[in-house]
């Protein structure tokens, strides 16, 4: 109605939530020299945004891990989570990628298990709408010219902390 209000910290009234999304029994073969995609679709929720995000690569059978690239795509943002790590070792089991982890994934050794800092920060998803398609993209380079398949993804998931705006409260007459 012709009035512009300015809010300083504390003006938005919101609630903080955490949700876990998992994909089990995927059993998709990871092709050599081609992309493999798997998607988690989160239904539309109004007025929400990502505050923190962690990814779990529950089970990926692959040898060698140094050929694997894993990225997460959401609302046009592409984040490389794993980029050719671990030498000739094999597999990822309950591997949690967390920006606040002490050990970078590049310093880990296969089989990867436990908590690691991803190749690039997951914080680039902060502030984005929580809803929509979250796409895990895997790519594996061949170890030789005859490799057609390099591994299998069994399961993965996300833990998303997000805020939902539930109103705006007046904090002063400014």
C-alpha cells in the first residue's frame, strides 16, 4: 500500500527443520564415459530455503575410485562432491559429505567410510528453495578401452536443514 518496510536481523519469523531423504535399492550400473543420474524429488513447499546440506553416499561399488566423479545438481547449481579420489582403491560405504568435516575427501582412502569435506562446498546450495529435483550425477572414466561398466550405485541420501518463513514481525518503528 505504498509503504516500504526495512527489517534488520530478527524481523523474519521462521522455523528451522531437518529432513532426511534416502534412495535405496537403486542398483543402477555406472557406465564408462557416460553420465548416470539419480533423482530425489522434494514436493513443493512455499517460503523455504536451505540452511545446511549433507550428502550420504551409502553404497557405491566401484573400482578404481580414482575414475569416479560425483556431482549434485539443484535449481541450476552444479556442485562437484567427489572428483577422482582414492587411487586404485574401491567403494564408498556410508560416506557422509559435510562442509564442516575435518578431512577433505581428497585426503581419504578407500573404501571411503565416515565423514569428509566434499570436493567443493555444499554451502553453495544455501539460500536456495528446498523443493524440487535434487539430481546426483555420476561419471566414470574407463580404465581401459574395453570397460563398459565401472560400478554400481545402490543408495544415497541427503540431510537438509532448512528454514520456513511463517511471518514477518515488527521489531521497531524503523
